[in-house]
C-alpha cells in the first residue's frame, strides 16, 4: 500500500492546461506552445459528495457536499539546455485559494518528434497544487490512503510520492513521461506511466468545447487506469482532457466509491461512508505566441 496521508498537494496541470483554437492545420504538425512568455489562466473546482446509502435504482443518496474553488495561472518562464543537447521549457504554476492560500511549482517539458515529454518537476509535477490536511477525515481508494479529496485528485493525476513534493529540490521522471503522442490522431493509444499506478492515454475522438476563454474544436483524450495491476482498466475513475493546437482547455476527473476514513478508523470499516469526487478545470484566459 502506498500511503499519502499527509501529502501537501500540488496542483495538477502545468503542462496540459494551454488554450485551444479551431483545428485548421495538419495534425502531424501539432506541437505544444512552449515559447517563453506564454500564459494561461484557469478556474478549478474540486467537489466531494458523501453518501451512506443508495436508492432503489442504485444511485447514491448524498448527505453532504463540499466544493473548493481555485484560481490557477501557468507561465512559461524560461527555455534552457540540459546536458548540452536537451532543450527544456520551464512552466511555473501558481494556485490561489481562499481556503488554502497560494501554492506554486515548476515543471520542465520538451517537444520531441514523437511526443510532448515531462522531464522533471520542482514542488509538484503539474499545475495544480493541493492544500494541506484540514480535518481528521481522510479517503481510501483501492488500497491507497490520502489525507483528503484534494490529495487524492492531484495524486491520481501526478503519481508523485509525498517526499518528492516538498521543498525546492528538482526531481526527474525516469523515464520521462510522454504526455501527448505525436502525431495526434483519433485512436492513438500510448503508455503514460507505470510508476505506482499503470496509466495509458487514448485519443477518443474530436469535440467542440465552449469555455470562458472561447469556443474550441478539440481532441478528446481519456486517461486509462489499472490501479490493481490486474490488466483490467478501472471503471470507477475517469479523467478526460480536451486539447487542440494551443493546448488543453478543459480537464474533468470523476471518481466513484472511495471510502471515508478517520484517524481512529483508517480503513473506514467501523462507520462506512463513501465519497464520489468531481474535479474540473477550465480555461478562462490565454496569451500564446
């Protein structure tokens, strides 16, 4: 079991949340915009929906709902060369919340001919940091323990041990993670990560998306999880990304049937309550060269 009971969380998406524009060029030429000065802004809301029972149709009867809003900014701050040959772009991310203050991090990305890769991170692996634990309650899902809904959501998108999310140390993904495979085409399927959890990604189709930043024609990419390592994709966790030539403009995470825990009942077996989680981020502003 991998326990993240005190993960300080670090927001998700420094890389993938870039704006999107109508698909009017060759998909084979698709590349993420990593020019210095590019800037993206997002709103994000994470919600937890607690229940004890289901109705006759098998639908949860929620007894408590809590949502947490955030404002997120991502900025390409520099482009530098590592080891004389590897050109990487640094994306600094900042998340502001009335409840949890300000959280920051930096991630390093490179466009190669076969895809967009994440090579390293400092403070967190993606643009959404998550707050420290605020109550004695926790969440348990598929033999993994988390401090709260925020820690669970961000962990499942980043797959980083708690010890590597603190301080100013630079951590490298070994091997680098292929965030997007080029050329970007419907039906494309690739491995994203096998670290602690196996995650693949697949381009499911194309869809028009409207967000505060505008209307965009996007590729729809689904994350596929095998958390039990049983060679079967889990059906109770879904992440969908919507991206186009300027990046990903919307991400939706939905998770069903996690177990609420406490410090006195770490397995959630004494007084069982379940929780569904919904986490959504949308683009509100973009400035991309």
